[in-house]
C-alpha cells in the first residue's frame, strides 16, 4: 500500500492560513501539527513552498519538487513522519554551528521526505536513478535561516573526485567515471560502460522569487517546472547516449525566477559554502541556470580553462605536498589546493605513476554568490551525508528569496505523489496509447538524423506530467525541436493525455526499467 506522505488529519481541506493583527491563527497550529497552539509574533517570516533534491555523483537525482516551509515559535511538538511540511522553529541567535555534525538539532524535528526520481533526461549517460529518503529539518533566529539535510548516498561513497587529474603513462588525464558498488542493486544499463568523468554528490534547494506560473503552490510542479522543463534535439543514439545534452534548464515565462542553493561535495564543501544562484527565463537552447554576482568558492585547476595554455593539464599543486616530496610516491592523492597554498607546476616537476590532483581549487566566495554557508560530513560506516546550511533571512539581493514577514503561502491539502509502481505504469503506458508514438519500450523514433518522437526511457514523472498537461504555459516548447516533414514546427505537440501526478509517476517507474543499448 502506498503512503500518501502526508496525513489527511494534519492539513484539513478547508484550512486557510490567516494573519490578523500580526498573529497567526491558532487553527494553523492545530491543523499543521495537531498540537496546542503557540502564539505567533508578527515578525515571523512568511511561509513558503520550496524544492529539495540530492544527487549521487550528479547522476542519480531524486527529491521532492514541492515542500512547505512553516515558520513558528519553539514547540515541543513532533512533526509528522513523511510529511511535506518542514517546520522551522525559532532558536537563539547564533546558536547553530555549521559543521555538519547536527549537535544543536533535536532529532525529533527532522521530517523524512520520500524522494522521487527527478532526473528528466530521457536516458542517463551514466547509471539509472533510484528514489531515496531524505531527512530535513529547519530553524531560524532573528537574522538567519538554517537547514539540516541527512541522506544515504546511493553509491555508498562520498563522490569527491570530480574530474580528478591522474598521472598515467607520462601524462595527465581526467580519471574516468567509476562503476557503482557491486554490492548495490544493479542498474538496468549495468552492461554499458559509464560515460564521462567522475562528478560529485550535490544538494539543491530552490525557493520562488517571481512565480507567475504558480509552480510553488499547493498542487504545483515546483522545481520540476524550471529544471529541465524542455527537451531539445538529442544526438544519434548509435553514437551518443540519448540523454547527453538533451535538456534545458530555465523558467517557462519571462520574468519568472527562483533562488537556488547548490551544495557540491567537491567544489563548495571544502570552502564551507554552497553556490548561490538563480534560474530565470531563457529561449531556445540557452541555459537559464545562472550564478549570482560574485566570485565562486572554486575555480578550475586546468591550464586551458585558466587561459594559461592551449591544452589542458593541471596548473597547480599543493605547496606543502610538493615541498614534502609526496608526489614521488606512486598513487599519492593530493591534499586540497587553495589560493593560499597553491604552487604552479613547472616542466622540471616529476610525478609518480597514479598521482592524483584535484580539478577544483578552493577560495573564498564573495558578494551574492557566497551568501549561503554550508558544510557536510560523510560517514563511510553508514554511507550518509549530514549537511548544514545557513543564510541571512533577508540579503537584499534581488536574486535571493526574502524570508521576510508578510502574507504566507497556503498550506498543502493535495495528496502528493509517491515513488511509482512499475507494474501499474506498464499497464497505463499501454492503456493511454503512449507506445503509438514512443514505441513499446519508450525507445522513441529516430530517422534521417532527427527524432520524430523522443526516447523517454528514464523520464521522470514530473516531465511526463507537464508534457501531457492540459494547460501549461508555452507547453509546446517542451518538444519544440520536433518538425514536420516540410520542415515547419509541429503545430500541436503531444495532445493532452489525462494523467494524475501519481499516474505519471507510475509510468515513469516502468520507463525507468527500460533500456536499449547504444546502437539499437
């Protein structure tokens, strides 16, 4: 039996939040937490919806596109399990230490989110995504908002070797992507060789700034409407994984924008920060996912990327490691490289076989890009990340969501979708005639160098739901690359298919079990 993820008794369908004379209704307390009411002061930040996702090695992407952040004074009430409601309680100023250890957090304050697969790529060029559970808690003081995030890594490693340099046979190379742990459930495409280089574990928060499309409301799509909202023309499946470069990230309406906090295990964690960015409207194949103004907490350790040479190789080493002669040891893994300890590589330096150097160098983030402090720890015994976040409630940056007093969002009453059932999805795929265009296995139809109908294996439930929706602003852009035989854009892209969010998740669960090897 599926769990709804939120108890009907917690949020009643008739409930509407009220604010009268700066005090929140006691009904809100009773309905949200089924606990005696605490009177709310008028300076509490406004409630809001937000999104949360975690990523294993940047390829196994799962989370919840619509959570509800509810601010209230301190309470002894225990939040409901598996709820979409994350309660932020007031704490003393500067009582929280951002060290990834959760010492100041009450374990009972955590909410378990049953994350769904959110990777919208039709076919992962790496390995299949799997749903997973995420524990999250929130708190605030007079100046700052705090989050704690806890999850088990899907591949049971810290994934901190993004694009790592390795010295092999007399030259520097980028280390290849490593296969998942053989002890874990094998992906559908286990026989395929993984593409590309190692990446990193990540955590992503998204908060609305301007939301004319109403994605961040009860029943909305949240980040699913902004991240990878559209598909673009994929490459020939005989030579390239279909998912590579097949999605765009931007809002669907001009003017809409959202705040993004992006913690990255390799690039931002050593600098104790998260990359503060935003996503806004962009047309065509242009990315709308952008960094806020300022200097990032990292830069590439790559001579070509730094403009130092026409070819790529590492530009710097850790000074202390070099002076201690550690690079003469075969297989030595370098210490982090920072602005303060880096030493330029010169032609007379020698390195033993298997020596590795980091691709990312760390420094202090500045201006808007450094607004979010964050730090995480990975426990190899439990394979869990514990990560803490801190940001000012109001930064004054137009690219940041302001957690300020004012009218709050209405709490959720809609039953959320949960990870899908593949057997139900297979039945629905046939009943709704999806195979008529996309093939019996969701393999799509590629002919004469172009896609007549896209391959949808590994598609997420969110992508299916919004592409089949009846009224989605500019929905035809989801598959805007499709053209008629005469070379003109398709007038009606995918007629409306009546699907509930849960049915879309069920279909996605089945499609995520489908796979055709490259060249088929």
